[in-house]
């Protein structure tokens, strides 16, 4: 199959980045899109990301598509499937980008689209959202999960795998049920834990908010994802509640075990718990893959004097290194160094550490 014409339902961060990536790797392809906000498609047209604006989900132009990406919320994507089923050609691939697959796969089966619908989940993202923040390299070196429906022609699966690889992603083929169980453990549960940790501090904090004041370093790192969209995570938790509940049962059991061990003063059991988690965690790949985006951070000791931070920022800027975030760490219980510098990618973080060390700063790479 030679995919030349692509359709998009939704052009947010993921949909927009997919369209930009396709434009980069397949400059001769034709791309059309429909979004609820007309200004988004108009902007995409102005920037030559797409070639045509579709007026509605039932726009007859979609009949010319070889592949259509559903990049709206799952409920909207299912409605789009109902409408597009009677418009698109028999050989058109229908795929989505949602983080939960079961609901849309079951809907596709009910609509008689088994074999034609292939689920997709690019496991990447950004702290920013919307088409304005879409890039043509968002998917590079990130997993792109592909979940075929029953009866899918292997050739169509290969087409999706090749397409994911073309935009720099690492395609992985999974059954949609396995996908939802895996993501419940490595993505959905961590978000729930982060939210619960933040709410624990909120509920236990004093009126003077002392906990909030000194919360830094490790606490802020492990709760970073608690800043995610409440609307999105409400939907994810409800859509994948059976798998998340099963995974939570194991987590709660282990947490209760730890509580009993501490209450009993069982030091050996506590040691084994941390030893087991350390050994397994240290076996993970250090590459920036997976469901939760990796952050690149270095810590640097500086003298407490006027212009100290500006000197470091200028030094890095002169060497062409962009900083994502920079700030003083007042709570150093779990940190080495007082200045925390965050970068968008690994290479500039490593380069920054080398340059600062050359300037006789003491630097630690996280």
C-alpha cells in the first residue's frame, strides 16, 4: 500500500505533530483536516502543514484518503468512526492516537470495522498543548504502540509500522487489551500516585504551609506529572478503570506491607523492599523512552552573590545551549548542588555539565 493522502480529525499537539512530521518525511503527500475550531485548520493551512480544510466530519473529501488519523478525545473519535465508515474507501486505514484502546476497538468491532481500524498510541507528549506547540520531531525515539483489530491484513500492519518508523518513532505491535494493562501500570498508576502524594501534603500541611514551602527536589520530581490535565485524566481513569483497579490492588498491597513492616520495626524487611526496587529500577534502560517523558537536569554549586545565575546562563548561551528552566534549590536534603538547570534534551545537558566543569564549577548530572 502506498499512502499518499492523509486525513486528520483534530490537530492538537499530537495530531498537529503527526501532520508536521508527515509533511517533513513525505513532502509530496496531500493532507486534509477537520477541527472543531476553524482557526486551527486555517493556521495549519497558512503554514502549509495541510493542503485542505474539511468543513465537517462528513466532508466528502475524506473519501480520497488512504489513511485517516483520529486525534480527538476517544468519545469524539468513536463518533467520527460512525460517520467516516460510510464515506471512506474500503482500503482506507483508520487509526487513532488515544492512550486507552479498548473502548474504541470495541466500537470499531460493533461498527463492522474490524480489519480496517488499527489503533495507535504514540507514547510521547509535552508540557504544552495545542497546534501552536506541535513539532515535526515530537515522535523521535519514542515508542509508537500499534494495536491491530481482529482480521487486520498483515500488510496494513506493516504500513503502519513503516509510517511510525518514518517519523522517527519505535513501532511496537501489541494486542489492545495488553496495551491497556501495560499502560495502566507504567503510565496511569504513576499519575494517580503523584496526584495522591500532592493531595497528602495538601491535607497534612499546616496553615503556614511549611510543607509546601520546603517541598523541592525529589518531591517535585516524582510529583511533576500531577500537573497534567484533570479533564484528560478523568477520561483515562474511567476508560481504563478495570486495568487500573487491578494494578492499584497490587500497589496498595505492597504499600500496606511496608506500613506493617515499619510498625513492627522490621528493618530487614524494609531493607529488602528498597533493595528489590533499587535493583529492578537500575536495570531499566537509560534511554528517554516510555510513557512518561524524561527530564534532563544538572545541579551546580554557585557562590551566593549578585549575578551568579546570570553568569552561568550567559556562559551556556554563548556556547549555544538552550535552557528549559533554571532555579535555586533551597531544600538540599536529596540534592547535590544549589542551582537546578533543566534542559529539553540529553545532549545539551551533558555538554552544559562539561562546559561548567571547565569553568571550575562543581556539577552533578541527574
